């Protein structure tokens, strides 16, 4: 089914000329320039040309337009001067506010949620990703069908023996959207069940799962490529990659681990996306170790960390899950600040300062991850028949062989294993 959002998206995405507007209502830990910079980056990520950036102070939000009437007129003048075709508001707009602003500004208006949804719609590559994005689009669009669509108020004729006034076009479209959303949820439930089966199979293996999480453009995909040698898209672009990628890596004392590169987070991530991408984010929920990749060169790095932690809590990640903070992009800061950051990182057991781009500090991250994953391992002494090559290989594959010797016709191994692996070995 083609929705109104699909038709509208083609009108503003590629090549649109936009003004970015920040209705500053106070209470944000970020300054206005930083927030405008991020929203402009989101717009640029899908080819929108940003002509101007405007911050307006909002002391009392207006139900009709969010910002004041004088501010609407001032922005409308800029729209005319710049010949802009789009105004991007860094705020959540109600359908009424969006419609009134379009009338007052004389151009198309989208809010932060609509912009992020558009980016996700363009970047999703897998069938699952496209399903998730379409569901989020429909959820968002279902309350916005009234916007400038006068034909939606027309009534269709009644049917059946009783006749009656029939249903308006808007009611019919909302019903079609609800039906389509129900089908998408059923398909995503099937995806979630399949993913659960794959996860259960991995857990029985058992291979630990390490999930890379972080703010968008923090360098997760660059680090993923550095650790795995994969060719995942990694650019200086917000939401450069969306679909999760899994690769096998080896760590000291761990023959095989699964590394997962997940979608980047952003402040005020639309609730529709959090819900729609729940199946994808389940990889994060069930991970044995989280590596929180931070752009330590960004002036709002601490605020971005808090935003990521808020999303992790929202999706149900256990606070007890071991975590490492990877302070990335050391290559972008000066020597004096780099030295200070390195000292702060060395003073903590769960922080590693690194540059995924240059490779500096990546070996330290690998060693820290291995240490945390094997923290619950114990030392066992196991005697094997010298001819039991399969048993010896199993110990090397699933644990860390510290020593071994042959004496009195028996091969003895001192090995560090997870207790559950020791039980599996004994049961064989």
C-alpha cells in the first residue's frame, strides 16, 4: 500500500532547499549551536541542502504553531529570501502545528521525527529493516492524514442493505493503515521468532556476543571493520548504517565470539523507531558484553553518553551486563588533551581510549573485552587419554589452556573455562 508519507517523501528529500529551525524551550544539556549542527547533519545525510539555521526562544509553546506569530513571520521572510522549499523543525510537532506552520511559512514542514524516519527509510537495506521502517512510518503518519488533504474529508457512498452515510476517505485510509500495520507486526513477530531461534542456537554453542552500541557517527562501524576486517559502510555521516551486522572474531582465551554492529542512537529517538526496531535491538538486550563507542572528540560526548544509556534502559538492557566505554577518535584531538584522556581511561577498568581509524588502542580494547568475558572462568585440571585429540581440541577452542603434560599414560591439562563449559565437557 502506498501511504501519504511515501508520496510526500519524494517531494522534499533529494535536492530540497531547507531552513533548519530550533524552537529552544530550555532544559536541554546541549547548546543551541550544537543542536542545530546535529539537525543540519541529519538533513544533509539524505541530500537536503541546508540554506540557513535559526534558533528561536520559546517561553510559552503555542498549541497552534508551537512558536509565536512574530517568529513565524520572521522565519517566513527567511524562507522567501532563501527560496527555501522546506523547513525542518528540531522538535516534535503535532499534526495541527505542522499544518499551521506550513500555511504560515508557505513551504513544506517536517519535524525531527519525520526527518529521522525519512533517513531510516532510505538507509534500510534488509527485508527486516524495510519492514521496521514502514511500520514506524505508518505509525507516525496515521495521525497526520488530515494535513492539507482536502479530498480526505469527502464521504464514500454507503453499501449493503442499510445504506447510510458511508465513511470518509480519511477513515478509509486510516483503516487501511491499521490493517497494513497489523500485517507488518505479524511479519516482524515471525522475524523475531526466527532471530530468537538463531540466538538460542548461538547460546548453546556457546559463543559470547559482543554488541557495539553508541551515538550515531561515534565510529562503531569503523571499529567493527577494524576488529573483523569486514567492509561495513563507515562514513562521516549520521546513520551511515542501519541494518545490524554480525561477524566472528577471536579474543585471547576465547576462540570464537560474535561481534554485532547495531544502529546508532540519537537524542530524542522517535518512539515509533524504538518499537519498530525492537527485534533488531534484541541482539543488544541478550549480549554478553556491551562496548559503548563514544566520540570523545565531540563537545557533547557526555550528553550523548546519557542519551545512549537512556535508550538502552528503554529497550530493557540489564544494568548488570558488563560494559566497556570505548573513547574513540583520539586522532581528532590534540596531544595535550589526548594525554589527559589516556590517563583518565587507564585509571578505570572499564574504559579504553582508542582511535578506530588509526588502530591506536584497539589491542587494549580486545584484551579488556577478553578479560571481562572470562572474569567468571575458573581453573580446572582435566585428565585425558593422550589419543583423545578431539577432547584436547575442544579445550583449546572453548577455554584457555595454561599448561599440559603427559605422565603415567595420561594427558593432563590445566585450563581456564567457564563453569557451564566445564559441565558441557564433563557431560561429553
